[in-house]
């Protein structure tokens, strides 16, 4: 299957379509599909690197308790 040709065929068909009930069904499919996008795929490389560094720090035990953080930053709150 040539997916590009399939997509073009669908685009052409939709462009000629005049049945509002079919268009509504297509919109529901689109909306449902849009909700399944993984947030990880939507964030920047820098954000991903930052998250990965944080996870590495956790696995290496490089963490501080909530109490320590509160004491350190209480003057800024």
C-alpha cells in the first residue's frame, strides 16, 4: 500500500464530499485520533533531555526531600 497515494485519494474524496453526516463522522475520527497523540512526541528536545536528566538523577539517588527543598527555598516563597 502506498500510504501517500491513499492519503491523496482520501483528500480528493473528502473535497468532493457533500454529505454532512459523513463529514461529521470524519471529524469525530479526527478528534478521537488527536486525543491519542503522546505528549512526549509534542515536547522539544531540550524538554526531553531535561526530563531524562531528572530521571537519571533519581535513579542515581541525587535527590532531596521535600522538607529540605522547603527549608532551602522558603525565603523565596
